[in-house]
C-alpha cells in the first residue's frame, strides 16, 4: 500500500539536526480516579529507538528539536497508571509492551499538522502466564496554527485511553511468559511464512499481506533489465500478451527468488539477515506536500519516506507486522 502524504520524516540520529535542540517530553494527564481490576502495571519499553520520542518545530524558523524524556517513559506511564486508578483498586497486574511512540509535525501554508504514532500490546497476569488482551497500532493526527502542544496533549490522551479502556477488562487471550513478551517480535515472525523460508515464490505482490504469506497476486509477469542488470520495467502477462502494470499499487516483486520493494518506480533489492528484511534507500529529513511516497508506514502505516531526489541514504528494514519501512541507521 502506498500513499501520498505530507510529513516530516522522523529519525533517531542526532546528526540530522545541526541545532541539536532538545525539548523535554512529559505525558500530560489529570487525575482520573477510576475503578480498576488492576492496581499495578509493568511497562516494557521495547521501542527500536529509545533515545527520543520524536521531533517538533520551534520558533519562527521552525527549527527541529528532539523530544527526549528526562523521566524514562516506563516510569512516566507507571505514574500515569497510579493517577488513573482509585486507591482501592483490586489486586491485579497489567503489562504494557510499548513498541513505538513518536511525535512529529509539518508546516503548511496556513496551519500545522501533528502526528502521533502509538504501537503497544497489553497483557494481564494470570496463573497461566500473561494473557494478551489488547493492542494498538495507529496514527493520530491533529491540526492547529501552532500544533506542538495540541499534538503532545492528544498523543498523551490516546495512550491513556488505551490503558483506561482496559481497567475493568475481563478479556482472555493467548498466554505468554514474561520472557516471551520481551521477545514477542521473534514469536510473531515464527508464525509468518516469509520469515521461515529461504525460497521465495516468484510473482507480483499487491500488498504486504500477500507477501508475508507468500501468495503472489500474479505469477505471470515480464521484467526489463538494463546493462547493469537493474530492473527498469515491470509488465503483467495475460494469454501471452504483456501489458502495463501500475506500480503504485504493488508492494513488491520477487524475481528469480530475489525480493524487490517497489518505491516510486524503483525496484529496491531486499536482503534477509538477522531475522529481518533489510534494504538501502534514500530519504529526506523534511518533505513538502507531494514530495514523498510513503512506503506503507513509518507510523505503523506510514513508514520511511522515500523520494527519488532525496539526499541521504539509510539502512531500513520492513516491519514484520504491517510491512512498514522502518529506519535503522544513516549510511555514511
């Protein structure tokens, strides 16, 4: 799935911002005093990048500043939980596995748009182990003339609402040990066919779902390569006749057992190593409306922003749950 979307590409590397500005991030909450079946929460911060909580724009020149939490996020969320529940809450324990939580914003002609990405799993402790009772993987958007405070307030509220909505939960779910929760990505991959084979099925894949299950949308296709053996053209084939394929609606191609992500008509080679699919791509630190193709998700559904005229090259990997392109590091 590919979408045109205006957004600032969030990066974990401080080298991207010459000012090296930093703003403290604090989850905003007012005491709720709600009834609860749980009086304790354990928070695992399993984010790929724990050094920051995103990027905001400051001042008249919209200088970029990292949001960094002076008080670690797990401690902040535990304090939020205490403020949420009544003092006489029942004996019970929740485990929140925070997998991603980031903020960013962009400026347009007459307004600013803020985004918050929240990805987390929630478990309840039972005799059988820790049962998964809920999850969230969503992007939240707000608009304002000066969007920073509104975005942080909204993103804080969405995290709080996720926990709040399960305080009286009697749900049951699949049981995990505590160590399994800490390594849940590996467990999820073992249930995904494409992560458990070294032989990939040739064909055109319209979306990540078909790719991860290794069920191509079509196995009839034709590729054109240049003198450097780089794919420059993809065509479908029907009854022996080739026809144009709209690559805007294709996730990837597997040809001769090799995987190629399709990014703005480029066929980007993908390599499987260390239990993840990696590729090299160019990305901009900032982007104006229409400048970037968002490859299925930096924000869970929005991913690394790739552009043909981008300036810096990065090592990226594919999110095993949703096909997002997640930045790993800038390549020097």
